[in-house]
């Protein structure tokens, strides 16, 4: 297992360097001069040129790429054009809210989506299966912003059970977490159902059933583990999206996370903040995919030797 872990971690290093390169090139192509934005519209060309030199913006792309990699290793993501503060400090303040929301949402997905998929697979073609499939399709079809507004009207405005927006207590977390989790619950439920039904057709399942293994034991002990790899793959993608900042959910509920910060950076043309956000979010995807790869080895030991 240790050798497998080392191989997977080493494989992420060139991927991380490639992500940094793509981010550097992408933001180099965006129109606009960060130095001119920082100094304002009345800045003289001499002042802009001097600031570009001090920031290293007049260097060639390979030089800026190497310098940016060195700065990243030191925890320096640049200075926000609008906030006039280090991007690292802004992200440190913002990410805990996104982690809190993503953790609550992914917990709901595991507690609701996985059991629903198993329940549907255990009774294929029944009314329970049909209800779960239709409900999952409805959950995938409803836009997140519409779902969030409906929840706010019902549970906050009419019933007055939960706060409308903002943060502060655990009650503020319920509506945005449920809103963010609903599409993922639908995806995981449908994926679990399809993969479990596929595994149930395998020869080893037929053999176990012929030997008189109980249906519950057959489903949970023999079938589920062999069906988990595709489910874990999709679950990792869903978690990456949640950690990437649910822009619509955080905007609707005024949740001060990464998604709302991304909207702020785009509207204010804060290139440095956008660059830091994209880089950190991309690295989060890399980290989540690493965790997913490692989980393959725990679910199926044969993966470790491939």
C-alpha cells in the first residue's frame, strides 16, 4: 500500500506543475494590465511601467512561470488589486466557509443518496424503484438557484423556521447545504442503482445466491463493495465541485465562501485574485482525485498492483 501511495503522489507533481502553467498562460491572455488597474485610470505611463517592473510583469512568460512556482511554494499568491491585501490571506478567510458547506452537503449525499440507490437496486421495477428514479430525475432537472429560492420562501419567509441567508449558527447552514446537496444526491442515487444492478448480474453473485446467501447479506457484503468504484469516482467529482465553490448556492444564500468570492473577483476584474482562486481550486481537484485514486486501492486490493 505504501508503494502505491508514493506512486500516486509522485504522479500528481507533473500534473500540478501543468495546472500552474495553464493558469499562468490563461491569465496572460486576458486583456488588461494589472499594474494599470492597481494605480487607477489617472496613473502616468511611467508609474505603470515602474509598477510592472516591481511586480515582474515585464519579464518573459517562462521567467514569470518559474517565479510564480517559487512564490507558490512560499505561500505567496500575489496581492489583490481591489482589496490591496495578499490573496493568501483572503483565501484563508474564505475557504473555511466553503469547507463547512461542502462537508455538510457531502455528508447529506452519503446519508441519503447511497441508501436510496441501494434501496432502488434491491427492488428493481417496483413502485419504490420508480419513485426514487423519478425523484432523482426531478432533483437533477431543477436549477439550483430556483431550488434555493423556493426553500427560502417556504422555510424562511412562510414558516420562519430557518434564517434567510448569511452565517452565524448551524441553522444558517441547513438551507444552503440541502440546496447544494440535492443534485448530487440524485446523481449518486442513480449511479449506485445502476452499478449495483450491474454487479448483481455477475457470476459470483449468482453463485452466492445459489448457495443460499441471504439477500441483505448478498447486497451489502458482496455486491456493494464491488459496485463502489464508479460511485466513488462520481462522488469525488461532486466533492470537487462543492469545494470549488458553489457559485449559485453561495450567491443566493449570501454565503461568504469561495463561490461568492469568485463572483466578486470577476465583477471587479481582480486578475490576481482570480488567478489565485483558479489555481487553488484546480489544485483542490487534483487533491480530491488523489484521494479517489487512493480509495480505489482500499476498495479493491487488485488496483494497488496495476
